[in-house]
C-alpha cells in the first residue's frame, strides 16, 4: 500500500474512521530529518500493507492539523488506533523504533 497524503478534507475518513492502526508522519519538504525519515516510512507502508495505514501530513499545507495534535517539531510520528492517538514520537527515528510504535 502506498503512503496516503492527508488533508483536513480526508483526515476523518482516512485516519479517524480507519479500521487498522494509522501511522501519520507530520513533515515538511524543507526539513532534512523529514527527508531522511521518508524512506523508512515508505518501507513500513510497503511491508505492513493491509495491517497498517501509512499517511503523511505536510505541516506547511495543513497547519491546523499540526496544531490540533500539538506538533511542535518535525518529523513527528503519531500512531492512531480506533481514531485516537496511541503513540507519539518526535525526531528522526530508526526503523526498529518506528515498528515498535506500531505494536
């Protein structure tokens, strides 16, 4: 499964109403650590297809969503389960740490 771009318009459908856990990557194109995180997020999307939904939110395009979830620095990864925040991680993380968030 590919990574889904999230906006205010599709947040509820893709994240809140998801029947599987959702990993949301809050990022921005100008952020170096975010660009380093991107291949890890993409790998997880491919490896966990069907088990986990992987989404990205560009904080420059969707500042209200970033504010709503208290994103103060990026990259921030948030795992949603049953529409609620289950885990949160701030900063560049190695792949095993991201996988641990999803457990």
